[in-house]
């Protein structure tokens, strides 16, 4: 544990990303509990109030505190992104490991399906899936899972193609270990670090996808809070109250910055050559 913390402290990118991500997570989890306002409570005497000590992010046309709505929306957006990326990471990793370990007709079919999904631009595929699946929290998470599924399939396959040639994997095959045992015990642990790095970065872009489709009215629907819905509300009166859209966008940018820095830092820490330089 101590060597890991030392490497983390030595890597400024990972350390900065970890600090920002922890602060954002703390604000998302505990912020709504600490806030004196409710996400849906309206104050007609404070409609479109600019940022102040009472309302750091200002208020919207209904007098609702924007910071509180951002915290509630970030909680839902983060949950959707983590759920979607988590499903894609688990399912995609296992498919990719299986393709590398057992090449054949089934593996080729799975790879072709993955390549088909991968050929579409992420946001275009998200819009198409939302039209097909319908609106709602569950469908947004499912759309994110389908978007990131081929990414994890390709990454896991590429990693496993190298690992599968290692002596301990060949020995496990000779000793007659079942396929699922080799995938879980021999291949997955040795491919886990890059997959975790990809998952961290994927959560950041999952938030963007959720906010984007909800902003266009194709994702999470009112009255459920969402960062995309808060931004969509702010778009309608941007000329008179720019702080709603601006502050929400700033909050999203800070969260994405932290997650991306953390992902880049973890990628550096899992690089064997970098480990040797820092040890």
C-alpha cells in the first residue's frame, strides 16, 4: 500500500486528478445533504438572482438554487455513467478475453458485432439508441453501456492476445483448467490495470454523453434532476441569466478534468517502464 501511495504522490497528474475527483465525489454525495435548499423548492422572490453568498451559482426562472440542482443532477449523471461504463467494462472485458483465448467462429462473430458498434461515432450512436430504446434513466445507462462495450472488447482482446502466450497460461491449459477459470484467474488479473484506467476515463465521457442526450431532451426526463436538464433550462434564458448554463458547464468541466487527470495518471502508474523509473 505504501509503495502505491508513494508512486501516486510522485505523479502530479494522478495526484491532482485524485484530489479533484475526491472533492467532486464528496460534493456530489454529501452536498445535497448540506445544502439549505431543496432541488425543487421555489422562491418567487429570488427568481433569476445572480450568483451571491446565498446562491453561489445563482437561481433559475423558478427561484430554484442552481448549485443544489447541479449537485442533485451530478449525483444522477454520475450514477448513470458509472452504471453504464461498469456494465460495459464487465461484459466487454469477458468477451474480449474469450475472443483472445478461444478464436473461432463464435469469437469472430462477436468481434464483427463489436466492430459494427465501434464504427459509429459515440454521440451519434447515443442519439440513435435513445430514439430506439426510448427515454429514461435506465435506457441512458444502457446506451452508454452499448457505446463503451466495443471499446472494452477490443482493449481486453489486445491485452489477452499477449498474456495468453505466457507460460503460466499454457500450463493452466495443460492441467485442464476450465475456460472460465483461466479467464478469471489467469487473464483478467494481468489485464486489470489498463481496463481500470479505461473505465475511469470512460466514466468522464459517460457524463458528457448523458448530459448531451438529456440536454437535447432525449435522455433523463423531468422532474428527475440531470446536468443536461439543468443546462437545457439555462439555455432558454441565457441572454438574461447566463450564470445557469455557465456555472453548470463549469461544474461539469471540473469533474471531467479530475477524472481525465486521474485516468492519465493511473495509465502512467501502470506503465512498467515508469514504475522502474519511480522505484
